[in-house]
C-alpha cells in the first residue's frame, strides 16, 4: 500500500500555503487528492511521478 501525505504536509514540502495549494488544485496545476474520510491525501508515489514529469517538461525546448 502506498504512503500518503495530507494537504498541510504537501503545502509545506513545496513552500506554499494550503490556500495556494487549493488554488492550484482547482486550476489543475497539481494532482487531485483522494478523499479519505474528511481528509485529502496524495500518494507519495504519484507525487514523485508528477515531479519527475514536470522536471522532464522543464528540460524540453519550447515548441515553435
């Protein structure tokens, strides 16, 4: 089973407020969380994959 982190931990790890994280979620800029009870959680494995993808995208030359 995957390990999960909550919104507060996610926001702290990326140097932002939970409110900013909420904004990014609504805009589709970060992976959507899963709901466990009343809590929002992210799979650490999924976040690591998302980070790797974003790093690869940053390396690509801009398209013309």
